[in-house]
C-alpha cells in the first residue's frame, strides 16, 4: 500500500478507452515522472489524481483514503499548470494565498505562510505585482509558491517547464530537484521530455497509447527497457536498433548481421544466453545505446564482453564534449558516441567497439524484450 | 535603384495618405452634419429658423429652447417638459442594463466552463432573442405583463428589456469566456473556490472589456427603444423616446423647431456619454500576460 495508490484506473470517453487499467503505487517522498508522447494519457492520469477528471473504473487513493468522487479542493493536493494559470486580476501575494483564503485560514496565518514561501522561492520583491508584469521564470516560481503554500500531501506538475526557454528550463529543473530534496514532498510530474524525466525522477512511468509501458527507476528504464517503445523513447540520441539473426553455438549465442559493405559480422551476446538457447535462426533486434558503441580507446574497460568490428564512417557530428559518428550495420544507420578527439572522418574505415554487456535484444514481432 | 524605389514608395505613401485623410474627413463631416444642424438650431430663436435660414450660424444666441424642452414644453397633458420622461428612461435603462449584463455573464460562464449535455442547443435557443423581430412578441408580452401585474409600469419595461437583452449579452460573454483559459478555473477549483466564488473572484474581475461592450450595447438599445416604450408604458412611465415623439408630433400651437432640436439632443446625450466614458475599455486588454509568455 503506497502513499498515493493508483489501482486499475481506467478512463473512457464514451466507448473510447484512453487509459487502460493503470497500476502505480507511489511511496511518500517519491518523485514520480509520467513521461510519454502526446496523447499517451499522462495528463489525463494526472487530472484524475487531481480530481479534475472522473475515474471511469478502478481507484485512486491518497494516504489510504479513496479519492473517487472527492472534490479537488478536498484531496489536499496542489497542482502547477503548464500555463501557470495565475489569476490575472490578483497580485502575486493574493495568488499565493487565494487557496488558503478559500479554505478559511485566518489572515495572519496566511500572511506568515506567504512570507515563508516567498522567502523559500526568492520572490519577496514580486509580491505586490500582477502576473502580467512578471517574466516566464518568475511566473513559474509564483505558480510553485501557490502550490507550496498549501503544504499538500501530493504535488502535481503538468509540464511546468515547457513554456520556458532552453536555459531557464535547465535552471528551473535543478531548482525543482533541489526543492524536492529539501522538502521531501511527494511529487507526480508529467512531461514529454525524456531528459526531464531522467534527471528529476526517483521513478519513471513510461506511457504510450494509454498503457504504462514500464515503471522503474531512471537507471532501470534506461539500461533495461521492457520493449522497443521504451528503448527508443528514452535516451538521446536514441538507441541503435540493428536487425540481427540469432545463432547458438554450444553455450555461446551470437547475433549475426552485416557491416556497411554487406559482409557478414558476428557479435557475441553477453546476457540472457539460456533464454536464447532454442532460438537459432530466429531474427531479432539488437539494441545498443550510442555510448555503448564507441571507438576502441573509449570503450568501457570494465565491460566483460567487448566486440571489435571495422566499418565505414558515413557522417561525423562533433558536439564539443563528444563526437557522434554515424555508420551502417545491418542496413540501418547507427550512431556511435566517441571521444571528442576520436580519429574518425567520413569515408574512413575505423574499428568500432561494441560493449555487448549493455546490448539488449527485442522480438521484432511483439517488440518485447528477449534478453 | 533600391534608393529610388524607396523614395517613390515614400512619395506614393504620402500622396495616398493625404487622399485617405481627406476622404475620411469628408465622411466625418458628412456624418456630423445633421448633428451640427441640430446643435445650431437649438440655440436660435424660433423666428430665425422660420425665417428660412436653417444652415446659418445663429445671429442671436439663446439657451431658452433648451430650458423650455427640459422643463416647460407640452408633452403630455401637463406642460412638464421632457424632464420626467428622462428620469423614466434612466430608471428603466439602468436596472435593465445591469440585470441583462449580469445574467449574460452568468450564462456565458456556465455555457463555457460548466458545460452540460445540450449546452449548444440552449445557447442556440437563447440566440433566437437576438434575431426575432420584436413586433412578433408584442401581444404575447402584453398578456404576460398583464398576468404579472406589471402592465403599464416601469417595472414591466425593465422586465421586457432584461429578457430580450439576455440573448445578446450571453453571446458576448460566451464568446469572451470561451477564450478564457480553463486552467484558471481548474486552478481555482483545486484552491477550493466554488461555482460562484470563481465567478466573482476570478472571472468577473477579468471581464472589464466585455462588460463595457455589453453595457454600451445594452444601454444604447434600451435607451433608444421606441417600440416597447410606446406599447407597454403608461403616461407616467413613458421613456424619453416616446415623449420626444409626442413633443414633436403634437398638433396644437406653433411648431417650435428649436425646442424640438434641443429635446432630440437631450435624448441623445446619455448614449453618447456612455460611449465616451466606457468606450476606452473596449480596447484595454485586461487579460494580457495572465497565461503563457
């Protein structure tokens, strides 16, 4: 039993089911990020937790109390909206204390709570201004202040950073993380940005098509994606997917594919050998993150299984800290993340190091993990 | 080459601009001409007008016609001037404008933020009152006023104007609130504000421009209405428009054109004032910056 329990939550609009039996238990103090492409149902789920949308079947409970049919204001939650939703006719101070006023908190207490929050978020000089006179980042802070002042059980964030410019977004991201570490509050956070999801969360729920595809820590999601969708959605540049044919040779399993010239190459599969024993001749998709495909000197020295394969470079993209090298394996473009000063030029034939410890295999039919 | 083009562009724009302003000025003058003539003749003694020189400036300036139209002219049975009818119009128009604006706002709020099944049909039906010719409703309305015991009273006129104003005010507020961010309503709900609190504290304070529009529109229409005033009012509740008609149409004695002109201006002043005072709110974007950057 978690602090915030979502069990079998389903949402339908008429005959269309947009959210299918979602099960998530959030512990107290956890930072859960719901991530997925547009229309995956993540905002709907958040609105259901907030009580802004009805739950069609299943149950959502906070601290063991069922929230089905409970009015949003009675759930002891606070929400930060994508557009901030600051009341345009009120000053920053009034915006922050409006919720307390509605809940009948006396004025001296309201003022004290407001002062505390304003100090925490460093918005004291803004208290008497109207939202229209604030910059995007300041509005964002005020919106967070409005949520914090209520001291709620659960904070809900609906894509709070997507209206900020790139630099401010990174700053505010750090700030939210700091705030979470300092206050230890329970947060459910919706975003479509996988980097936000990775950096902020203690756990991630990757959603697609109304299903939770995978629920796990950022590391689990990144290293052990449950299916092709999670593998490609998380990570940038996204995971390389090489079509291979499996071959069992004694105890060892090999993934056979071709280099850019069409010559056969063979990669030793490091993990999940037992499950693959019967799969000789079956085709599969080998997933490898760009940082697990690198130049020989840049390869992880602690990796147990590193395969060296020579291949032609198609494109190089120096990004300052790294150089991204594009090549072709099995007829698909693959991106290798190499050291900034790695020796690679378009047209050159260089040796690529596959860190097979990190390789994952997917079934091309079901798109689920094989090993 | 580029410089020459730019030069000729500047020259053309100056010529077109002059032409444009000239045309605008002409239209403005043309439009103001009747009002100018009314003003001129309302400050002339009668014999200057009957002498045949309507367009000339007054050779003798007098405010006597204005005084006479206000407090002395024979409108009804007694020589009261237009003053009591002016007050009739005020006590009819102000409550009717306020009621119809308030309920239009409430309707708009419900139709956009608390939508229910069939809300579009309800809205469509409300719009009927904008487009039906009012002659159709005269007799049923007279019957209803009789049943309510409001026949021939200012209260009856208020009710009629209030009911027929709701259509337009609902239209205005519905369209304004449709663009009002729903996230604000949701935020207020989470903050614990109920239906009416959200309306009072969040929506109405952000509705300045549309309240001004509704107010100007309703006041102008109700103040200028003749049909309902002539049909449903008694002698002691007749509005300004009906009284003005009676003044001008009276068939006894000399036609005092200067007094008629002054009376007509009295009838026009309130709507002009409302426009001048509230018109500036038309363009004020009170919502600027509330949502997104």
